[in-house]
C-alpha cells in the first residue's frame, strides 16, 4: 500500500484546508460539540446549510459522482482527502444521509430517472435527507422490521413507525425500508423507497435527550402514499440496496481525523494546565495516556487508508468487511479516547457552559455520546459478525 499522494492531490488538500480553515471561523460557538447542536440549534443548522451551498458551488459535495448527475468524476482518493480534511476541521455542510449514504446507493442501484431526479438537487445542496430505518422492535436486527407497504395502483400505501431518525425534523426527503411481502421472513420481502417528508400521513415527534437536545425523532406513517416510481431497485429486493447504503459509510477517516484534532487540543491543554504546581504534560501517567491515544489514532488512520486501498483495488464488495472493521475500530477508539481525556482533565471535564469549562466543555458532551457510536449504524457485535462471515468465510452458526 502506497501512503504517498501526488503533487496534484496535495494541492487539492491545501485547497480543502484553506477553505475549511477560513469558513469554520464563522461557526456558531456550539458547533463541533455534538450532532445535537447541528440539528437542534437554529444557528448551527443555518450555518450548516450555508456552508453546504458553498461546497456545492465548488463541486465538492459530489466529487466522485459522474458529471451527468452533478459530480466531477473525481477519484476515490480525492473524496478520501476531502473527508480527511473536513473531519480534522470539524467541517460543516455535508449532509451525512444524503451525500454519504444515499447518493452512492442511488448510483449503484437506482434507475436513470431516479438518478436524474434526485442526485442533482443533492449535489446542489437543495435538499437534505434522513434515514428511516430503525423501528421500536428492529434496530441492529433491521431485517425484523414490520412497517408495511401495500401496492395500490401506481402507489404504495405505507403504515408503520420508525425511530431514532436523526434530523428527520430538518429533512426534506427520507429513504425508507418497508416490508412489501409479509409472507417472507427476515431480509426477504423488503423494499427500498424514497419519500417526500411533506407527504400527508407523516407525523414527526421529537425524542429529546436528557439535556433537552434534539437530534432523534419518531416518525409515524399512517396510510402514506409513495409513488411506485420512488422504489429503488426491484420489489422485495430492498435489503440489497440497504446493504449498499451501509457499506458506503464506513471508511471512517473523518472520525479518526476529528480525533487527531481533539488530541492536539488536549495536548495543548496539558501543556498549559497545572495540577499540584506541575504542568499536566510533566506527569508521566498523563504523558503515557497521550502517547497511547496518539498511537491508536495513527493506527486507525492507517487502517482507513487500507480500506480505501482495497476499495480502489477490489471494489466495494471486497472492502465491505474491512469497512465494518474500521467502524468497530473507530467507534471504540473514540470511547477509549474520551474516557482517557476525561481522566486527564479531572473534574473539569464534567463542566459545560461556564468560564471554568476547558475546551468549551466538549468532553462533557462527548462522554455522554460516545457509547452510542458503537450502536448507531450497526452495533460492534453486528460488525464483528460481518467481518467473520464476509471477511473470514466463517459460518453464521455452528
């Protein structure tokens, strides 16, 4: 694996860095502390949309897409560099559900009419999306979902309930899995739909965090009509499309780059903060903890490069078990990093919205959130099963 980038790629990295370095100076004070801030605070949401427009004008939201759908036919390496830089700068403007998850799936699984209708507005940052996947009885075990879609002429009538739908209250459109054949079990009999969130029969109710933050929602679908032309792929074959959606989100370079920035700021804190008349950076236990985190972050970044390399050489199917491994590594590294950072900072790590809160109280929020990362998008247990079954060829049961 070659870790070197070309001169052109390094020049592109500088463009990305210069852009985010300048634009993020205008971010609201709450930006970068949590996804709840993005979707729950109007100032953060407006900043997010404003930067999305600027990224769209440069063609950076859709770098690797074909030009006919609003892309630039860029390489996966250029997309990787963009994600790397954006993560480090805590960048705004990229719709995770529309850009990162849905668009690659449409490019692989949608028909030409669907690509032409939905991809250009995403590339222009005109529409924002949400994922209507999990249900009260179907989270990591998504194949057990019960939301029904029944064919009625040129439409499907959908009834059911979705939960933990991030940002649904801000979204213009959603992508949905529903059961179209109740006689089939598990993943068979599911279909993949695109749905306008303003459609009659959709009710969105907030799920507030213990601190009243608003990221998650319940979405109720009562006799919702979805045009049949909004089905992606064939009827009862939606599980295949949903798996493609999952495979695209897990190279994880942006998260490791985010951690790299967090570590740099934590080191600065230790170099400026005294405890018992000595700088934290002089404490051998603190130094050991910082060194351990630096090693783990570098290992994670190297593994993300390895995932990219395999996507280039062998395609998404070959890279899928590696991407699942990267997801486990990244989310569990975040947890270890956050716990270690809070130990180093001591009781001040629990302070927020105060002049005494170091690093803007960021770790107070991240401590609450980090455990959820190893559940969202598929639990670590599910990811390890994918690695075993797809990567190592082990049987699913003994």
